[in-house]
């Protein structure tokens, strides 16, 4: 057989076009760089398996559960063209370099490429933490084989998630609602958010009072007695009364009970009496304590801490943070953004120390480099921390013109954190003073009151000159508890000495109320997941997106609020799948995957133990098979008040008063809708009673439409009150009058029931009520949308009411109008005037498209990529399709956009039966 002639070409395969473009700049001649566009194959849906496999041990999961959990992989339909292109390029290459990311997913992508491409030339595996010339040169000198253990860990995780989701999700569909999903990490994350809301619902506030005093060193000059500025006044807080600690917020439990022993609980009366009694009292300093203050810089960013800090400082969601970081990495600005390590390479440490010295002075750099150890459970140290790329760092000013706004802000955050991590401690001193007096008059006469104040003075800013870490919300008063500081960290106290006389310039009695545990934010949820060792930080963004897309959680500002359906899901999982939403159990699964990645355990054995169980563990399949009867009504019910139950129904949550046992048959229970924007902890017993009392009748007949003869009724619905017409069922005569259809043998087919006619409906205006709306108003509401006319191009303009208020519509262009009453009064001329103005959102000009790809060959309309509620999407103004999660905006091409739109129009390509591919074997080429 003739030997293939050498071409001198070397094919390098990475995941994304942006990464391939950057790498190509640093490789010499003879290298061709192409992108696989992420994973090229995956597990298919079981319904897409070949018919001969559907009744085998592969059929349930597309995984052979009876033969070592061998996955049945198929090349994804949208990757077949790419695979063909890579095979064609490989034919002309002398060597293949697999340069996908160095984590488990990247290793698995490299292995799948080997399995599908079946190269007959030498194959090399290389990874690099950053896309710079120096890093690529180092990687070329450290070539290796595909790491089979990493691939095994990724494959085990993929199969595990398929088993978990496909066994448990159907239970949710049957007992809660269709379309729900369960997941190894998403269900635990949802449980965390729900548990926090339960704590808030069970919380009972407690009232307590204290005193604050504005004091200053005593002065004999009466003219300055109230000149606070001249005499360096400061604020102090009451700490003790008659030697007993004054109760503060953290001295109460969540049931509103005082838990601190020997604490003095001040009421409003005692606090005001004490304030009055201290008027004119002789205050004096009782003790002064001064301690050195030292604060160390935070470690460089990991994936988790980057997501947390970007949420706090930049208001980025975890998903946006990872998308922006991905672009920065692929274009050579930062190191790899999926990492658990806080370590920096020697080159990075040198670069950070050098830059800190140049920008802030040599005194800001410690004598020895700082070394950081990862604190998170299950940390993987495969990469270094996230930092600016290169052996020398570019300052934000040097890259400002090359980056978009979000990219620049995130790069600046990473640069500041990295440089600050190698700078000196911030230093200063903290002074704490105790001062007091005895009440002179009134009910508090003779009582001793002691106040405290503290303040920190920074004498050397150190790393604070470059960066200061943000903080999550904490409970009110959690840091300023009994006797705590009444002044901030930057406050300065005057020089004071023990026994020094003070003047009380102002005494104020203050009332407080304990606050419930703060809701999770994306930042604090990411932090908690990492601290508990649940999942991987690289997947947190997708996890949070999933629980929001599924309707389990919504955002209110930065807070994450669970839905009532999340309560039902979590309750069912806790009661029937407890281990699978247990925090420690889930973290142990992550540790097991780490052992598989290290080659210490085989993935197939672990999956067998997980699914089939053993003497000590029943296994998932036995738990699902032995569930017995689950009371769906009970799972979907929460008692809010005595005699009032919240139920999660098909159309959302509602309140219900259960019927007494002796209620006549057919009696309907009293019900009331729950406003969608009402958070679970806001649905108190009093609020529930108010909603039940204000709920009108379920339905009120308004009259008959003179044109159609249909009855018109007003009803309460999930989104408020609305009117609709009642379409009568067809009469036997109408059914009999239908055309008769015949089989091929000539026999008549049974008569079909006519398709149901959709009734006209209309939401009530805010100014209307279910009790007073009239038939005429109802007919007007049901006539919407109202056509106003056409613009100069012949586009129809209509006006209608929507969930978020009244608006005009012209094609896909919607514009809000002032009030609901304008719906019936606005003219075409007024509408055209509104459309002549630039479109705005929230008072701002609408954001420009993320990308533009010219006209669509089918619709002839411009193709653009826009940012939507659930992420970026492609649209031609008629058809919308979400940009696949595996594809970044930079990777998206015109051809791919046209292809995705065409697939959406056709409601998905017809999938041919997939041929069986071989299970995972060792790569032949090394």
C-alpha cells in the first residue's frame, strides 16, 4: 500500500472560532486551526434511537444499563457538516493537535474528536491556561495523550445526570406539573432557595430599643457647647444599663424570642425615660483601648469568586459573567475562566508585583510573594487563578479601546484583584472607647448607662489603593450588635483619655425590629454552593439559568425568590427522594467524580452502585420503583392560616377554604387567586384572609352578545379579572349535519367532534372591577385588538392591552402608550407620531443588536441577534430562535444563523434513525 505523501500541514482543533482565530496568530506556517464548535456528539433522546434499540437495555436512557452503562453516542445533527469539514482537512494533514480546554469537558471533546475522526496520523494533546504566544510555546513543549480518567469522569457525570433527570422528572410531571425537571445540582440549588424562604415565612420580628449619643470632649466655652464640628463630636451606642448588656438584634432567635441571658430588653418607654434622665448628666470616658489594624488582600479570582464579585460590583448575572469571561479568554486577555485554583504562576506573580511597584510604589509590594491556598471544598487545582493573560499584564487603559463595555469592566475587575493580591496589607489602628453617665431625673433616675464607640484609622492603604472586595447583604445589626461599633471603618475618634469629661450634645431613643434572613442573591447562592461542595463553579451559571427558566425561581432586584411550584417540587423530593436533594450526599457525589478523574475509581462501577444499589444503598431504580402512591393534592398544598390552604394548580397558585365534611355534594369551596408578584413570605395569615375576603364570585354573568347570542361572563383568572364569551357545545343536530367521511373500504367514519372555537377574552382595566363591569364594557374589551389603520408602507397598526399595560403594535415593533383608557381613543395620527420617535425601554434608547447578518434568503428581512429575557436570540422579525448555549455570539456566522432560523420554521429537521456507534475505547493514536 502506498505511503501517504507528506504535506507539511498540521491540523489544530479547538472548541470555538474566536479561540482558533487568536491561536492562529501565534503558530508558525504549516498550522491550520479549526474549531469543533463545542461537543460534536452526545446522547440522543431515547425517542430518536433506532427502532431495534428502543426495546433493549439502551432504550430507556440511550445508555446500556446492563452492559457497563455504555453510552450510545450520535453525532449531533447540527455538527455533521462540521465533522465532514474536519475529516476533509485531516486527510491533508501530517499531524493532529487537539487543543481543547484542559478541564473534563475539554478532555471529553478531544476524545470524541478522536473517536469520530479516526485519525491515521500522529495525534497530540495540548492545553494552555491562556492564549498567548508564550503559553502556546510552553504547551507545544509539553504534549501528552488524552487523559482517559478525565474523560471517564466527564462521561460518568453525563450519564449520571441522564439517569437522575429521566427517572425523577417524570414523577414531577405526574404529581406537580408537566414540563418540570429534576437535576443533580439544580434541585439542590432550588431547595436552598426554598429553605431560605421557609425561614423567612417562619420568622417573627421582635421589637427592641436602644440609645445613641452624639458626644464631644467637654469645653468650658459655652459658645462652642453645641459646635460639633469644632469639637470633633462622635457617635456612641448604648451598650449596658446598670452593668447588664443591652439586647440588640442578634440576641433574638427567628421566632422573636430573646435568647441572650441577663440581657436588658429596652422598651420604648424605658429607652425614652433613660434618654430624658441623661439630659445634663456628667458623661466621662471610662476606658480607651487601641489595637493595631491589619487587613489582607483577597486571593485572585476563581470561577466562583469572579461570579460573586461581578454580581456585587458590576450587577452581572453568573451567566453574563461567564459569557464575557469566555470572550476575554478566547481573545487572549485573561487566563482560563473555569478554575477552582487561587494559585498564580511564577510569571504572573512577577508581573503583578512589578506592576504594583510601578503604579503605586515599591513600598506597596511585600518582601516575599503571597501564596494562596484554595479554601473551597472539592477544589480542583488543574489551572491557575483567573488573571490577565501574559507574562506581563496590560493595564485597563491599554485595552480600553479593544474591548466592549462589559468586557472592559470585567477585565478591569480581574486586573485590579490580581495586582492587589500581591500588594502589602492595609494597616492602621482601631480605637474603642467606653463612656458613661448616671441618669439624673425621671423614672430612670440613678440608672447607670454605658456607651461604646469605635473607629478605625487607615495609616497605610496597601492593597486598598488598587482594590477592595465587595460584601454580600447581611442581617441588619449583625455587625453592630450589643455594644458594637456605631461608626464605620473609616471613622476617626478624637484623642481621648480615661476619666476625661464629655458633653452629650444629643441623645436619641431609637426603635428597631429584627430582620429575617436575607434572600439568596446569585452571588450568595454561588458562594453557598461552593462552600458546601455542591456541583462545580463552572456549571453554576447554567444551573441558575435553568432554575429560573423552569419557573422555580425569579429575581426581584438582586434577590432570588422561589415560586410556589418550587415549594411543591422541593417537598416531593424531600419526602420521596431525600438523599438526592441532601446537601452532603450531593457533595459526596462530586468527590466521587473527582476520584474517577484521578483514576482511583471506575465510572461504570460507580454508576452501577448509584443506580442498582447494594446491601447498604437501595439505588435509584429501586427507590423510583417502590414509591407507592403519592398524594398529589397534599404535595401541592401549604397551610397558610387556620382554615386557609394554598394550592398549586394547573394555572398557578390559589387560596382555598376546604369544605366541611358535611358540605352538600357539589358545593364549590371558596377560592381566591394569589397575585403573581406576591412573594411566598409576604403571603401571611392576615394577607390570606384579606385575599379571601376581597375575592369576588368565581364568575358573574353580564348578559348576551346581541351579535353572536353568546353569554358573556366576567371571571377571576391567574393574571386578574377578565371577561369572556361562553361558546355553547354543538347540538346533536349540528353534529349530525357534518359532512360524512369514509374509509377506503367505503364504510363511513364515526362523526368527529368539531374543533373547539376559541372564545374572545379581554382583561379588565385597572379602573374596572369584577363586581361592576358592564356588558358594554365587556364587548369593547373582547373586541381588542383595535385596528387603527396602516402606515405609509402598508403595515397594520393595532392597539391592545397586555400583561404589562396598553401598547401599540406594528409587526414586531411594540410601543407602550400612556393609559388603558387611550386604547379606545388613540388615533392613527397619534400612533404614527409615537412610531416616529426612537424606541425606548425604561426611559432609555433600545439597545443595539448584538450582531447583524444581512437579509434572510427566505423572509427577505434583516437577521439580527438581540439580547432577550432568557439570553441572546436570532430573529428576522418573524421567526425567533434562541442562540444555542454552546455557541457564543462571536462563534455565530451568517450561515449558521440562517440555518437555525430555517430549522425553527420547519419545526426542527427530520431526524433519521441514528446508527450505533462504538462505546468509549482507548484512543488508538497516541
